[in-house]
């Protein structure tokens, strides 16, 4: 099994099915893309969390079997 914990890189033009990881041969490209990804995540996924809602947690645990469910009907 491939370990991409440090990042994997594929040349989609030459390898559209992503079978050959070229990260080791292109470390500068991988580093540049990882920096760009981190910047994107920091600037895009800023969440403002509100106060905890115990009813939502109870629903998560009991009603939806451990999955975050649709909370439309939670007061």
C-alpha cells in the first residue's frame, strides 16, 4: 500500500490513472504544491465554531449510529 503521508505527486498527462508516484524525483514541485495547499486551506476553510450543542452530540451518537447526521430537525 502506498504511503502518501509526506505527499504523493503524479504527472496526470503521462499517468492519468495515478500509478507512478514521482514525488521523490520532483521534490521541489511537491514542496511548492504542499505550500500552496496549506495556504489554500488556511484562507478557505476558516470556521467559526459556536457554542457546543449537547442535543446535536446526542443525536450524533444515538440516532445516526456515530455519523454526523442531518441536524435540520434539532432544536
